[in-house]
C-alpha cells in the first residue's frame, strides 16, 4: 500500500509541474500591451504613439532607438532649416541648435533669428551641435538689422 501512495504522489506532482509549465508557455507567448508595434516610417511611428520631436522636419523615435524623419514634400523650392547628426532645432523662434530635443527659450523677437530659417543644424568639429556656418548664414548674421528700424 505504501508503494501505491508514493506513485499517486508522484503522479500528482508531475501533473502540477506539467500544468505550471503549460501556463508559463501560454502566458509567455501572449503579446503584452507593452509589446512595441513594428514601424517602418515616420507616419507609422507617430500613429503608434511614439515620441515625436518638434524639429523641422519632425522626427519620431521608436523604442528600439530608430529615428524616422517626416517627409515634408517641400516642392516649392524653398529651403528650410534642417537638423542632422543627432542635433535638434529648438527654441521659440527655432534659433537653437543643440543635442537636446525640444529645447526651449524665451519668446522674444530678434531679426537675426530669421537667418536660421534656411540654415543647417549639425555636429561641429568639436562634437557639439551648432549651426553650420555657411557664407549665406554668416552674411545674414552680419547684417545690421538695427538699421532697418531707424
């Protein structure tokens, strides 16, 4: 009789282990609410609710770190400020080029801020973000804006 009881106990233990293993397999295969959605472009990234940076063009970062840039379809030939190299355009007047997404500034108006509207924001030789000093940008910044208000 003792042998029969041991066998029943082992059968029960085995059944419990198999049931636990089955439950674990079931729950591990079920997608969780936190499973990231597969995205392949800016629109899908934004629709999935991932972080959209208010640069121009806008950028969306997926959970795996991939950065998707919005296609602007700017066919009018007008040049717009562009950020590259992990740099971001920020500030109330889009006058800041930094490695901080959505950098903020006070919202005062300065005429020279218009110069950055057609400039490029990118990595400098020292590794920091800054405006790429093209001849056009330097000429615009050197203009005597105060003379216009006199």
